[in-house]
C-alpha cells in the first residue's frame, strides 16, 4: 500500500513549456486534490475531483488543467508554464465517506517545479 | 482566498518543554485536521477532529476541536528534537469537499 504517489519529484521548465504532473492513490478514495505550496502561503487548492468523472476549480486554478483519468489517477497539466508557477505541488486524496468520523485527507510527497 | 489564522508563526523552544499552537477561523467547521511537514516532504496527518469539544491524543500530541467550531488547538508535551517541522491546521466546512489550510507554525527545538 503506497498511499499517494507523485511523479516527477523534481522538474525544471522554461517559460512557455508544458508538462503534466502525475498522481495516483491506491486507497480506493473517491476524492482527489491538487495544491500548491509557496513560502509563507500555506497550501492553496488548485483543483479537486470529488469523484471519478468530476473536477472543480479551487482557489488558484488559472494556468492549470486537470484530468481525472480513473478512480486512482488525477493529473495536473501546465499548458504554458510561467515563472509564477514555480512552487511545490502536492496531490492528496480523501477517504470516501464525507462527514464520517474517518473523513481525512492524505498527501503525496510533492513535485518541486521550477520555471525559468 | 480564505486561509485560517494560525499562531504563532514560529517558535523556538527548549527540549522537554510543552508547546501550544492554535488556529482560528471566521467560519464554522465540521472537521479539523492537524498535519506536520518535514523539509522536502508532504504533510503527514497527526490528528483528526470531528466534533465540537472533542479532545484527541496521539502520543505526546493532543488536539482539541473548539466549542465554537471556529478554532482548534494543538499541544505537544515534552518536546524532542524530532518535533522540528511545520505544523498545519486544516478545516472543512459542512457540505463541501474543500479544506482550508492555515499558514503553518514553524517549530524549532533547541537541544
């Protein structure tokens, strides 16, 4: 049971390049999330997927797209990277029973992205 | 966007001391989560709280869900050097899939 996995761990892009960050979870969770973490800003939600087949914008969605490929996988795409997207990106998944006493969220190890 | 007020922002303490930190919100939450993040790692869940007034422990850590449902507290007893890291709170309101995160408390323990 690997939990939440993310690839790649590190990436350097030039302005205007595109890339996709991959995330997978093996806990059979319905909901998955993408966050970015910047110094002093805490974690900010980019997009989330409440269940397979649905995606919704979070707090900072501009410049990003997502795909919920299946129940396990949720990818984040940068179509034209900008220096302002330099950040650490975390994927998370959430236990299936919203509101239940086991309702918690688990994070992956992160992808450190630098855009030059 | 909304973020929780988490305090203190940082603290230096001596090994063996107790630590207290808190999060406050302008909104009512149904769930409070506390995470610890080590450098270069993702946040790791420490404690989850689901009811107003609930007090939950995890080893030397104790967290409480405030009775107003707008705040939560985390205490660490007898701190040790490996407690160093950033502690985040996260709250979830009723009827939403989204969590709101605090800006973190950076803890440094002096041996």
